[in-house]
C-alpha cells in the first residue's frame, strides 16, 4: 500500500523533468535560430551531431554582424551553421529559416551544382564563383561568393566560411558601360562611313584628276624633254600609289564589298589585300551561307578578321594564316589561326596594353554587341587562334 504514493511522486517528478527538458529545448532552438548561440544540433543517420563555431566569440560576432556583406559558416553539404543578419536581408528571409537549413534552398539548380562542386572539393577552396540568390517574389540577386576552410580541431565536422557580396550595382555599372561601348562603336562606324565617303568621293577623285593631267602633260612634252618627261611620269606613278592607298583606307573604313558582294567575298578581299601587302600566306575557306545574319553581325565578323590580321601583321611574325567561315543552321563561326609566336593569354591587363593588344578588347566588345562569343587561344611559339561565333536572331512568328 505504501508503494502507490511513491509511484505518483516518481511520475510527477518525471513529468516535471520532461517539462524542464522541453522548455530548455525550446529555448535552445530559439537561440540557435536567432543566432544567439554558436552551435547547431543536426539530426543525421548516425544520430544527433553538434557543430560548434569555436571562433565565434562576442567581439568576432560584433564584427561579422557589422559587415555590409553576407557571412556564413557551412558544412561541406551546404548546411548553414551560422548566418549574419545582412545575409538574411539579402535573401529576404528571417534567420530562423536559415540557421540549420541548406544554402541550396536559395539557389537555382544550376548554381547548386556549381557551388556543390566548390564545397566538396578542398582543392578548389579559396576560389570565387557567381550565383543568383533566389528570393521570390523579388527578382534574383546576382552575388559573388568566396569560400574558405575554417580551422577546426574536430576533423569530422569541418566548417567552411563564406562571404557573399551583392553584385547588383556592379552589374548595373557593367550594363551601363556595355551600352555606352556599343553606342560608341555605332558612332565610330558612322564616322568611318563619312570619312570613307569624303576620301572616296573627294580626295580620290582629285588625285585621279591630277594623275590624268600629269599623264597628259608627259605625253605633250617635246621629244628632247626626256628628263622632264621621266620626272613627270615618276610623279604620276606616285600619284597612282597614293590614290590606291586612299582607296584601301576608304575600303577599310567602309567595306563596300560586304554590302554588295556579301560576307564571304568581303573576307576574301581583306585577306587578299593583307597577303599582297605583307607577303604572309593567307588561306580562306568559306562555307555556303545557310544563315541570314543581320548587317551588324556581318560587320562584326569582318572587323574581327580585320583586327586579327592587323595583329598578325604587327606582332605575330606568322608565315601562314588560315581563315575559316563555317555556317551551321542559324550559327556562323569565323576562325583565324596563325603559326606565329603566340602570347600569354594569362598576362595582366596592363601587360596586354603594353604589348599593343588593345584590339582584343575592341573585338570582345564587338562580339558582345551582336550577342556573339569570342574565344582567343594562344600558346607561346605555337601561334594564336581567334574564334567568333554569332547566330541569326529567331524569326518572329507571324499571326494571321
């Protein structure tokens, strides 16, 4: 009879103990989700695992929370052990929906794959990549992430530190600069056309008129004026060379052949002119065009060949160049290969300018302006390959 009260007391004590544990668990869960503690308990197939952020003392936390960039501590499986409030604002989510959750929840499928490879491979740590932070209903935010391995005495629970930078303003500035660059190129083409017209219609005609007058003058001189006739004919020869040079410059500024004869003939024309002037062997192979490219795209292909051959003439010391134009469906690809001395494509920007390769920048801008892709591959002593691929825009559907 005396065992019954003891059983009631035992049951009451157990209930009180369970209530205390529940209250403690609730308080701990709230502290973890709000970022007030430096540990996260994660359920796994091996049972509960505790991840401790050993370096997150009070002063460290103040520093991280005052950053204007997102700061995260992750596992290699992208589980968020810690996130500062700035990152929570970036993805427009409360900390409670971040702590203990996967970073992949705010990434697209493509970015998950990219970042997953970065987190799983220790040799890649320290590199940076760019992702789009998904934050519906707002627009995705372009961001740059940098990952580092954090020192941890527990080798089983390796933590990774990540800094997330908002790239929205950077992208806006890049888009603005790109728009300015494209507008500048259009203005340059307009000015080139005007200068070409002035040279062809005015200067060239004047030179031809003077040339004809010199030839008439030489033909009308007496037979005994052999010396003067010879000088006059030499002068006429120089005028003819000058007129040819003016025509060449005019054609470079405004490729008439591109408008009249088509892309393939224009490419052959500029290659033949360079080969004749420099002595470099230039082989041109052009497919029959199956794509109808916009005029600006054809002009970009022409200018890239022009600039590449100019670089070959000035820097490559090449003996042979192969120009290939391939047309596959809606895509057109121009490839220029030379057997010159090549150059280091990893050299700093300043060294590239000193080497006189500013033309590479203009070629990239031309490619971007028409939605093309420019690739430049080069190896020291093994030549250079320049490849530009552009596509014709899809035809708009016509409605009855």
